[in-house]
């Protein structure tokens, strides 16, 4: 079976502005506990990244699931940018955070070979002044490894597929600002204007 690729989602499916990526890895024997801890550290790193930076990458969510009696790992994300810029930007949170959990998978042999062929781990340090150029030169190798263990969804649905995160965040901020206006007694007279009636009706829901 040949899997087609496209600019928007790579090998995955899309729903509106959102695309899915699901990858499946083989866990090294005896590494389940270490892998579990490493995937939690990866999630912790994402929680610590400023929201605006995550929004820039297009990341919607990321999750790791160990299954099949500790023998297999699923890493899945959803994203709203095109596949290539999404992956290129996402890995710039720090390659070491990916290697932390990848080292507990059988596919790490390929990942390690990619790192060495790209100049070694030191080349991927975020304080390397050449890091952006280094990623552009080499990230295709890691991208290919990830896609080699990807299984595209056979069906995909996302309830918020019509809106990007910037649109959602802006709508939330507008709602908060309008609520401040509603709570300000000085605005009572202005809010009587007929043109504001649709906004007042929405605020009442």
C-alpha cells in the first residue's frame, strides 16, 4: 500500500485547519519504566514553553501512550501549520528532549546514526549560534525516521477544526475584554445603543 503525502498534513489526515500525526515505536526490553519517565519529562517541557511559542509552531497537542504490555509506544500530535514548517519549528524546542525518550526505542539506532551524521549532539544545543541553520540542513533525516513509523489515521475528526489557536486565543481575549466593559457601571449608557444588541445577546448566553 502506498501512502500519499501532501503539503498540509504530510502522510496524515486533516480536518479543517488541523492535521494528525500518529507514530508507533518498539520499546526496548526492560525500558518501559525509563520510557514512561522520559515521556513525562517531554510533556513537562511542553508545559513550560511559553504558549505563544507553541502557537507559533502550530502544535495543538502531544501525547505518548505505552501499550501492548510495555512493548510498544504511540507518540501522536495534532497541528495546524503545514507539515514541513510544523516539524521544523517543533523540534527546535530542543532535540535533546526528543532523544530523551527515543533512546528507549528500537528505532533509536536510526536516530543515533542521524545525530552522528549531522555532527553529534553538541551541534543541536540551543546555545549553538548556528542552530537554526543546522536544523534546516539536517532535520529532514529525523523527519524521515518519524514518518517511517507513522500510521495515518483512517478517519479523523476535530471539533475545533475551523479555528486556529490564534483565532481561539483572540476570541477569548475579546470575551474577557467585553466582560470587563459589562462589569463597568460607566458603560451602562453606551450599552443601550441598538448597535450593541447582538453583542449583549451573545454575552447573555
